[in-house]
C-alpha cells in the first residue's frame, strides 16, 4: 500500500509531458515552412539584384533625358516612347530600320534553326559507328564565342581575300560575291553562319526529346504498317511537341537579340541595312549617350518579343487541345 502511495505521489510531482509538445511542434512547423524560402533566398537575391532591379532602373531611365555628359537628367515622361512612333522624330527612321533588319534575320533564321537541327538529331539518334564523334563535331562550334565566330567568318567571307570566294572560283562559281557588303548576300552570310554556329545546341535538345519517346510506339506503328514518314508524323512529332515549343521559343528570342554576328561580320553593311535592334540600342545608349531613349527602345522591344512568345505558346496549346 505504501508503495502505491509513493508511486502516485511521484506521478503527481512529475511535470505533465504534453505541456511542451504543442510549443515544440509549432516551432518545428514554422521551421519547416521557412525551409523552402531559405533555399530560394540565394536565387531571389540574385534575381532581385540582376533581374528585377535593372528592369526597374530601365523603366526609370526611360522617362528621363539621361545623358552621361549632362549634370541634370530632367523628367520627360513618355517623350522617349513617342519619338519611336512619331515619323517626324530624329530616331524614327533608324529605329524602324533596325526593327526591319531584326525581323528579316529572324524570319529566315528561325525555320532553319528549327528544321536543320531536327534532321541532324534524327540522323544522330540512329546507331552507327562513330556516332558519339559526330555528335561532338556538330556541337563543337556552339562552344566558341561570338567574337571568335564573327572574326573568323569575316575573313573567310571577304570578297577579295576570303577563302569562300577562292574555293568558289576553283569550282567555276563567281569568285567576287560580296558576301558581307551587299544584299541579299549579307543576309545569306549572317543566317548561314548563325545556323552553322548554333544548330548543335538545338540538335542536342532534340536528341534528348527523341530518347524520351517510348520505342514501343514505333514498334506498334511498324506492326500497323506505318511508313517512315507516317511514323515521323504521328509518333515523333507529337512526342517532340514540348521540345519543339522550347526550341522555337528560345530560337526566336535568341535570333531577335542578334548583335555580334552583324556587328562583326557585316558591320551593318550595306549602310545600315543589317544593323539590328540590339546594335542600335547599344549605339544610342553608349555612343550617343542617350540612355533614356535607349531604355525606352529596350522596353518596347521586350514587349514585342513578349507578344511573339505568348502567340507561340497559344499556338502550341491550341494544337495540344
């Protein structure tokens, strides 16, 4: 009996075990909810400093007359934007000429950069001796910088001393083609060099997508008597639809932002025919010291690309439905 009384007294004197449980659980819950944000913090910091802050600064610059040589930067409202759409402004003609040049390059480059890498990927996806070697060869130009590519092809395409015209003369073709100084040859050079340079990247993306398509679908199509074209149309293309969306979107954006090729290979020739939007923005902001107008051009150009990207996503979404 005494033992029972002592045991009961010990239990009565002991602190209730459940008293601290809710507080510990609450602290663990708060720590668990904060964990994702701690992992996101480095990215959010970098995005805020190098992404969001430049956008806000660009918007602020675009409504000011920002000249690096002047002590004052007066507020001009939407004047920098209005000049881009006013035919009597000093930059109207040059601005829309650069937009036209960028559109020409994009219209001709994007289809080739979508179709040619797809053909390469279909070939390199087959089993044959040396497949890995050829994959590396086709991807190799992409690792070179635009400065290397631009200077290399500037010399190769030179009308007088270039190797391209020399080889053309040896095989009976015209040996004086103005590859970098006249149209349409300047556009042929820019598009051709860009396709040679960047096709390897898109081909690698296509290869990854092809390897995700189940082989059972091809085997079932063969059993049903489908031809090679029918297997490509009804199996390969539907399986590559998400990859196609990525490739087309990124290719359009990269082509519209072309700068180094035209700056180094054609140098805008003839005249300013091949001077692109990005090049014109750089000249306006750094050479002419008008950062406010250059910022306005950048924002207008970004909105144009946003519209194109949204249209591309809607087109592919419609096809999926």
